[in-house]
């Protein structure tokens, strides 16, 4: 079976276009493609490369990725009309049996629909779930992204939900959808043996925006330092400190005032470097107000960190499923602080860490997720 994935893939660090392209560092789409390739499927990926100078192709870990440049910053106001047309044209030329799009917040879902080929969409970045968590009126950008999302989902049948949290929301909002629960898989490098750890290092992985609840982490650290004076906070995903403005700038300044040089800002780092940093951390904290899966928790658990996550999101769902994690109420800095102090002051227990890793493997290992996708693709083709 030939499958074309439409989704975000980071441009390789040694590629000449890397310095130009603005994109998310997540590689979950590539992880799915690698798992499917290992299971015997014929897989390629089409990905957007915003601000690239040209279209270009790469082979990344044995998977061909076709990068298409984007032309203008406000393309979402057209519901990605030009990007979707170009992507759909390329997809038809690649002649897959099934198209698998990842999200509608870029051109991917729009292009799958426009291709005219059998397709499914993995739901991510759902604005009907995100907007109510912002605590403010949506911007015009966000309104158009939500309207585009609605346009696509109303004309789609097969959708993958990464979590029960997402599946329930989609079933209520779009009852016509044929929904399948399939989690993200993880990068094989996470499955390396664990090293013992000491010290009091905490990891935060993600953007520094309101939806991620960074404000509550900043408030919590003021209490944590009283009980654990040598605590360190490693942040991955932050903007440069000298360039941070708005919400991100406020939180970085707050954390710097509390922690001084024990706040280590790594910025966006390749996955191998991220895993190495996690290896030295006792805990990973994710106080998100909205999260549809939570790759950062999986990465933390697979590298032996104790997870501390906010309730009411898919993070909490996965924390309860896998263990070695604490779930705290949303927007509760005091509860985050207590959980951090308890985790940092307790001993590292290898058996607890390995138990969680075993549970993660059972639920979302690359072979398990690839098999689940293959069963879905057969249903998509059978329906047509």
C-alpha cells in the first residue's frame, strides 16, 4: 500500500534551506512514516516550508520528504487556497492509495480534501477546543483558522483522534465523523536504556504561551526554590531571551528573577539533544490549559522523568494511563509547587520509571501504531 502523509517535518539541520524556514520543531509525522515504512508500507511525506526560497526534496532517515515553499504570511485568510492546490497537484502526481493529512491549521487537511483521493485526517491543533481556553476574544487570524478547520471537517469522514479527550470533543462537535483512536508514536531513540540521576533539575518542553500555562509554572518556582534552593529549570522551546516580548517575555523575566543562572534556556533543539537534556532531569512539568496529546510527557516518561501535568487535557489522560506522573488541577501554582518539591526531594526509583516505559511501549510503540494505521487505511479504501 502506498501512503502519502501531509504534515510538518523539520528541515534537516545540515540543509541549506534550514536557516530560512520557519516551522514547528515537532517530528511526529516523520515518526509515523518511519514506523509504517518499517512495517512494509510505501511511504512518502509532503510538508510545507514557510519562507523557503524554493521547493525541494530530502531523504530523512530513509523517507522521502517533498518540501513545498509557501508564498505569503496571510495565506490562511484564503483557507490556504494556493498552497492546497499546489500540494494536491503534487499528491495526485505521487499516486498514493491513501492520503493521510495531519491537522487543518496549515494546508494539509485542505489539500487532502482537494486531492480527490481516499484520505483521512489526524486531528491536531483544533481551534474549537483551543479558543475557549485563551481567556480573551480570538484574533482574526484565529477566527480564520477556526473557520477553515470547520470547512474541512464538515467534508471529511475518517478522522484519527490522538486521545480520548479529542475523540469525545470531535464526536460532540461533528457527529458525522468516523473516529478512530490512535495515539502518536515516539522516536525510537527514546527507547535507549535509562541512566540513574541525581540533582534537582526540572524540564519544560514547549512554546511559552498562555495555552501552555507557563505563568503558573513561573509562580510555582517561587515556592519551589524555598524548599529546593539548588533547583534548575531547563526550558526547551523558548524564544531568545533578548528577543522575547509579550507573554513569553514576561514569564522568562519572572523565571530569571526567581532562578537566576539556574534557569537554562535551550531554545529549539534537535530531538537527540532534547533527549540528552531530559536524561539529566528528575521531572518534566507541563501545566498546559489545553493539550490534545502531549508528546513532551511521552518523551519525559521514556527518558525516566516523573511527569507533572495539569488535569482536563490529554496530558492527564496519558499520565493516568502510563503512571510515574502526578496530575494537578489547572491554573494551580501551589499544587504544581507541591508536586515538584515532592518529586525532587524523593529518590529516583528505576522500577517506577521502567514500569511507565513498558506501558508506553504497549500503547504506542511504532509497530503498534503502524498496525493501527494500516487497519484504518483498509477501511478508508473499503469505504470508497
